[in-house]
C-alpha cells in the first residue's frame, strides 16, 4: 500500500484475513516518488495499491513501453469506498488473481464489487 492508502484499519483487517500486506510507511518509503515505490514493490515481488490513478496509470504504460515489468498495480477509489468495502474487494481480487496473473496488470478495485 502506498502512502495514499496507508490506513492502519485496512492493513490490520487484511492481515487478520491472511493477506501478506505492508505499507510505504512500514518500509520507510515515505516521501519516495511513485516510480520509486513501484520499483520497490516490483523488486520485492509485490503488487502496489494506490488511489493515485493518474500517476500509476502513466507508470504502468511507461513501464511496459520500456520493456520492463511490474508485479501488478491496483487502483482504489477513496471517495466512494469505505474501508470495509475496500477490504472485501481486495480480498475478492486476491482470491481471483495469483501473483503470476497480476504481473503487468493494472486493476481497478471498482471492478471487483
């Protein structure tokens, strides 16, 4: 979870349900650029979850155009989704897509209702 989505309640709920999640803050990545956070997540074999639609859509396209890869980008919508609904959608996505299937994918959490 990047710093936009770094909500303790959501992290705790996801961990309680068995997901291996971490946050930018826990990893000391505060103040890192979105590119740096995506690079860290890729190096660690993790998908990244953010509300920052424009930057991560751009990074997704640029990464693939440059012949590089990432391990998945998930875009949430903090304006219309409660933490409980975010958790349910993230769990649904994690059950439907394994790590290999997330490679180079851009997923919008609103599609996982």
